[in-house]
């Protein structure tokens, strides 16, 4: 009975540690970004990034969150301007454009052999 309790406790602790993300594979890209291969998330390390000014420093973004931040940034100047739906659709970035930008950042990341991408 004692062995069963110890074994159960072992599996419980192991499951807890795995779910906490201690064993996530993270790759640094040019010292400016990090990509988590395990969760397919991206984060920016510098707050003054002129290419992606809509990303907050040290926040992890999935592709969907990246898209939402990008759309919010593009539409922010037009927040108080009355626009028709067709005009709004024309200026709103597409999901394909956003995914292309997201994938461009992680283009050189090899999650099978994780190594930091340097200059």
C-alpha cells in the first residue's frame, strides 16, 4: 500500500511539473525574440521594436493573439472615425498577412534541433 501511495505521488508531481512548462523548448531569435516550440508562441524581448510596435515586451503571443494585436494596432488611428463596413474591411489586415509576419520571425527556428538563431 505504501508503494502505491509513493508511486501515485510520483506521477502527480511529475504531471504537475510537466504542466507548469518547465520543459518547454524555447529558442532565442537574433536576441530580439523568443519562440516556444512546445506551445507555438512568440514573444518580443525589446520594447522598442520598430517592425512590430504592437507587441508588448515579455508577453507571449499565439498566432491568433498576434493577429488580434496587429489588427488592433492598424485600426487604432481610425477608432473615432465613422467608417463603412467595406472601408473597414479594406484597411483591416488579413489573417494570412498576419500569419506570414508571425512565420517570418520563426522562419529559421528548427524545433527538432533547437538552437538559438544568431546574426
